[in-house]
C-alpha cells in the first residue's frame, strides 16, 4: 500500500492534470453507480412513476450511456497478457 501511496504522490507532484482527471473519474464512479442502484431500488419498491420514467430516460440516453462507458473504460485496469498465457493460447 505504501508503494501505491508513493506512486500517487509522485503523479500528483509531476502531473497534476492527470492526477486531477483520475480523481474526477474515480469520484464519479464511486458516487454514480451506487446512486443509480439506490434510485432504481427506491423506484421499484415505491410506485414512484416520475422517478421510474427519469431513470429509464437516463439509462436509455445515448449520451449517458456513452459517459458511463467512457468512465468504465478509462477507469478499468488493463493488464498486459503474461507470456505464459500467450504461449498457452498459441498451443491451442
């Protein structure tokens, strides 16, 4: 954990713009997903039609879907495939 802390501190010192962008993306993911799950649960358990319509509009909106996809794509960790797995795939 200490190594991660040092990496974040170094990134913030050398590239504050990138660190800020990562902070915004992480904060959005941290807040938006549970919020929408909570709102969907409230709309389901209560018969609040206005909330259901709003959530359907947001979920079906191309812009919101693109934003959620972008944040999920940027915020996910993509590790390179190991040499061993590449070798196993080549054998198959």
